[in-house]
């Protein structure tokens, strides 16, 4: 028996489903918006190296004219109403590493946001896989239930014919009809599960819940590599680890920025200034100033902020170490789950062959009068359970492989 039946022509593939989900899922768009925000913050930090231009214009009202006395004479210095305006360009020359640390911190935050996009992408793809496989499994459940109904309907016809001939008691017919009624109930449940899984699948892909679902079957993925290799691959590929490392680096750079606030800040400032005053000629003039601002001691505020940020960085580093250990365990467990589910497939396939033969023999013996009706019903029930176990094993193996790939960061 083949593991999986071929796909319907034109059916939606898993790759199609991934593309659809990644284009509509709001989580990936939100993560990308955060990347854009982080990039703008980085651009803002980088632009602090550039000069800034400031315009200030004021119109002042005084209670009376401003005068000054010289050599016994009084001169008017300012009218009771006057205007001042200035256009100033300020350029930092030396900031003690404050701007550089801010740029490095913003760059790390941008990297962390980018890794969060990758993490979200992997989560969405795994969600799609789960929903996709659940639809396939539900479809197989309907097929198994339909097969059980058809088999019991055939047995019902055989028993009715034998009852007319007086070869079996009426209880045999009642027993078949009870089992047939139960099988039809199971079919109704299976069809309802299929409808629910299709609605869930459409929800994951951002579609209307009643959107038609026609999925291509999945081939059994190749067996994964050794757990040791997968762990090493996961350490390199898992975006969660890279994001935490970037966050820790950003906090360390922010701490350096706080400490740089205590360093001398040197800059140059130039511009144009205008003062409306009868005592000044000319009223407008250019200015050029070099200045230094230095706060050698601020009461320990900057150092306290820096230590707070360092402590946060240490907490993130410890979180990353714990996440690393959890990833190692997750990969190893996922690998064992994959191996266990694959081993079940071969056993389940052999069980199907045995269950089919058991049912065939039971029917022949019943029709020959060498067996009772209950043996046929038990054989049919066993066959149905065997098919369910078989498809469970197949789709659990497929899911286990994809979960392992997600754990290793290679999905």
C-alpha cells in the first residue's frame, strides 16, 4: 500500500500556503513595521553627526524704552517694542563617544528587530504546516469512515440475505445495523472535523472561513540529520538567540552612551543675528563660537543609569543562555519524536495488511457458516482502527519533521 495518494491537479501546495500566509498575516507585517521603526531610530542616531540649524525669532514688548547713561547724557538703547531673530548652525566636534554609542545601540536594536521578523516567519510557517496537515488528516478520517460505512452496508446486505434463508438469527441483523448506525455517526463527526480544520486553515491564511480548500498531498520528508548536527545548526540559525544577543549588545552600548554624558562635549556654533536697536550699528551680524560643555560629576546619575542598563544586558545574556539550553532540549526531543513516529509507520502498514486479511477471512468463514457475525464486526472495527492508526502515524511523522526543522531554524 502506498503511503500517500497523489495530489489533485491544480491543488494548493504547502509552498503556496506559506506564501499566502506570509503575505496576509498581521504578525509578520507588525514585525516588519518594528524593523522600519528601528531603522528610523538608527537613521536618527546617525544624523546626530550632522549640523543642526535653528531659527529663533521674537518680538518683545517693554514697559518703557530701555536707556543708558554716558558722560551725563542719556541714550535710548531699545524701543519699548523690538524684534530679534537668529539663525544658528551647531556642529558637534567631540562627544566622548556619546553619538557613536547611540548609533551602535540603534544598530543593534535594528538587528534585533530583523531577527524577530525571521522568528515570526518561522512561527507562521509552522502554523501553516499544522493547519495544512490537520486538513489532510481530517480528509483521511472521512475516507476511513466512509470505507467503514460501505463495508458494514455490504455486511448488512449479506446478513439480510442469509436471514431470509434462515441461515442466521435476527440478532445478527440487529447487531450489523447497530454497528452501521455507529459508523454513520462516526462519518458525521469526521465530516464535521474536516469542516472545522478547513475553516482553521482558512483562518491561518487570512481567508474567509468558507473559502474552498483543495490541498495537494504531502510527500514524506527525508529523514533528518543527527541530533548533534541539528543542535549545532540550531545554535547558528535560531533567530531567537541572535535577537537576544543583539538586544544585550544594544543595552551595553546604551550604558556606554550614558557614561559618555560625563565626557567633555565640544562643538562649534555659527550663525546670523539681528537685533532691532537704534544704539547698535549694524543691527545684523555673524557669529562663530567654539564651546565646550563638561559635567565631570552629576551626583552619580549617569553611572547609575549605566549600571542599570548593564544589569539589563546581563539579564538578557542569562536569558539567552537559558534559551540556548532549551533549544538543545527542544531539538533533541523533536528528533526523538520524529524517529518514533517514523518507526510507527512501518508497523501500522503491516497491521493494515493483516487487518484487511483478517476481515476477508472472517467474512468468508461467516458466509460458510464457520464463524459468527460478531467476528466480522470485530474484524471491521479492528480494520478501521488500524487505518486510523496508520494515517495518524504518517501525519504525525510529517508534523514531527517540520517541527524538528522549526526547532533547528531551518524551516
